[in-house]
C-alpha cells in the first residue's frame, strides 16, 4: 500500500473557515448555516461549507450582473480575456497536486488519476478557450431590403457575450465540469455564478481563489455552495440570469429546461447517458475487452458517457464477457490516496444504495452475475459488476445506473447491433470496436449519439463538441460550439 501524503496546503484548505465567493468578498451564508462534506473512502466528515440561502444567490447574481454591465470587465479587450485565461490555466497547473488531492478527498477518485486527467484536461481546455477569445467574429452582409429599393445600406452581424451565466455542475468531475462552463464564459466576456454539486464544492472554491489571483475583476466569477433545492433552484429561477448551463441528471435537467423557458433564459443541458459499447466479430478482442472494462469501470462508473451497455457479436460473447470479468475481479478497491488502487468508492451512501438496488433488481429478475455484485465499507464501495442474461427492455439496460455495473447482451449482425444500440432514451456516446472500416463508416451515421468513438471510449478533446441526442441533453460543451452557446447574434442595418 502506497498512501500519498497530503500537502500542507491541502490540509489547511480543508480546515479553513467555511466561506464562498460573492463579488469581492469571501462570506458565510447569510443565516450562518453550513452543510457537512464527507470523505467517500471512509464515510467520515471532511469539513463543512456554507449552505447558501436564496438571498446569497441573489447577491451573487447581482454581483455578476454589475460586473457584466458596469465594471472594467465589460470593456476588456479580447487579448486581455485571452491572457487572463492563460494565467488561470497556469495557476491551475501550479496547484495541480493540491487540486487533485481535494478532488480525491471530496469525490473519492484516485488523486493520481485526477491530476493526470481531470486537472490536466481542465488546463488544456482553458488554454484552448483562451485562443477563441481573439477569434470571435461577426460578418458583413450585402442586403436588398426590398421595401426600400432606392436606398443604400451597410449591414453587419455582431456576436456578443450572452451576459450573466448561471452554471450548475455535477459531482463526478467537479473541477473539469466547472472549467467547461467557465472557459467559454470568460473567453466571450460573460460573468458567472457557479453552484457546484452539494457533495463536491471544494475544487470550485479553490478555483475561485485562483480566479481572483489571476486578476479577474470582482464579480466576474462567483461561487455559492449549498443544496440544489435551495441554491440551485434560486439560481435557475433568477430573472437576472441570461443563460443557464447544467450538467447532471436528465430528471433535474428537464426541470431546469422548463424553468428556463418560462424566463426565455438561454440554456444548455449536458445530461445522462446509457452508452453502448459494440464489439464486432473482427475486432481485436483483447483490446476490446480491456477497452470495454475501462469504459464502464473508470471513475467507478460515475461517468455520463460510461459504456454501461455492452453488445458483443454472438460467437465471441462468452469469451469477451469472461475477459472483462477477469479484469474486474483483479481490480483493487480502496482510497484514492493509495496509488496501488484501481477503483475508489462511489460518491455517497445514497449512490451506493442506488447502485446496489439495481444489482439486486437483476438478481431478482433471474439475471446472471458474471462477477461482482458486492458492496462493502467503511466508505461507499461497490465491486465492479458484470450482468448477463438480461432482456433489452429491462431497467438495467434502459436506465442510467451511474456506477460500476455493466450489462452485456449478444447480437447477431450489424443491423441487430444498431437496433440494440439505438434502443435507449439516451444518446450521449457510443463506441464501435472493429477493424472493418467500411462497416464502421456505415454504422457511425446510424448511431443516435453525440459522440461515436472507434476502438476507444470516452476519449475527449477540447476541440470536439460534447453533448447528446434525445434525453442526453440540449447543446454542446467544448469546441467552437461552446462559443456559440455563450453568445448572442445581433443584426445591424445602417441606412446610408
């Protein structure tokens, strides 16, 4: 066992007085209330943070509104927005180990993986978005204006920042998801009120410190910690918010979307998934089995695009399932501070119970567990589980479990694979494992999902838009598509 030593700065951050950032001030909740955070690896209380009130959220939105309308930020030039984002990325890189340890303690994931992936992807994404700050363009248009045939006109289209952004993020990748919202908002000149997930606000609060250190004007970035019922709802309903961006469950996302429409608030929603992993007969089966295992067991299966549905061509089904079960059985579970561990705990006792209910549902319906199917503590652990002999219409196949549970089903041919893959209310991601490029290119346009990976899964890049079809959401994160979602178009017509 190789347990990583906590940095003194990590310990000091956890032990500090609970506070959140509103405008220029680090404040407690207006009524002084706090809420506890827990270490998922032990179940023990880690620290407390403010439980924001509706008044706290209103003050944060007002600070963001004033920063957008009246502060120097509203007049800052693109090059300065670019340079500030670069500075922020540099500061995150400087504090990468601290951020990774906070993510591990608060979320349960491996600190080493968090530093190599979560933190590094956040850095890469902010640097990518910094480049867009100087490349936001409008266009000139030659118009006809048929009702005024004798007049001359000059016409152009501007792309302008949408305004105040209310950002609500999930608990599975707290820092990275916050940066997915923050990057395009700051690149375009918006201001932000971030409400991190109830369970995982620590890296958002550290990010706020770094935003201040980078030199952003007061009110450009605000963080309110608290419950979704109170703080999240207040942010969603606030009429001073111009855009809402949410990452989380489909059920909550649908409610946010309805509220947004009441106020005509712009909205993007990155929601749930039940992504298929399709293994064709010609695939490199060893690579496919390892890839399918990683697709579902990475981050304890708490990934919106996790490959939670496995479809294998029938003649290789038993062998591929056996290989994945072998990988699962060899995985070591434990604290994310232990560098020898392969999988950490789930986020909470509630999530552990949810995943366990699905496993029990499979047992009760006569499904076969190829491996796993156990939970243990202290902490919120569930062993990686593979379930077979399940009908396509079973809840195990149709509903998002959000844990290390893989459901495997055989298929007969390409058409059968496509039918099964698309038979889902979700459409976030999918992977095809095959060396037959003709078949792959036939299948890609027929799969109803926002991302299709070939011979890999959940491979993300800042330049590639990420989001879903169907119940997996509205709009896209990353790529130039994100810039479009944080801006409005304004048409200008000047009669000469």
